[in-house]
């Protein structure tokens, strides 16, 4: 949960647009949030970016570009890489 003020998609049209536009770049399998780890935007890293919608869009559209199905890595390879990076960084996510 973030400790700063956050905005929801309903609070600010710029936030809604930024989130909708960056989501368009994600592969289809990333479109559905996983209930076990998604508690809403206010309690996520996305929520912490809502005060600066342009930064939100650019930060998370980068992820969408990196996950493009046009790139040579498979979803399985992406998951392996992110797992190793998280373990190396001792990240609990």
C-alpha cells in the first residue's frame, strides 16, 4: 500500500487515459489482474505513479514494449528472467 495520496481512474481522466493506453501495449495474457496479488491501483506500484499521469504512462508502457510478442523471447523466458532478477535482488514480489 502506498503512503502517499493516489488517484483512481474515476478521480482523474488523465490517469484513466494513461492506464488504458499503456495496457494496450501488454500481451493479452497480462490483461487480467491476478486476484491473489492485485489489490487495486491504490495499493500497487501503479497507484504510486497516479499523481504524475505522464510518468505513469511512460514507466509502464516500457514494460509493455519489453513484453511484446514480436520480440524473440517467450512468456516462459520472460518469467524465468524476472524470477532470477527478483531472487538476485531479494525482492518479495
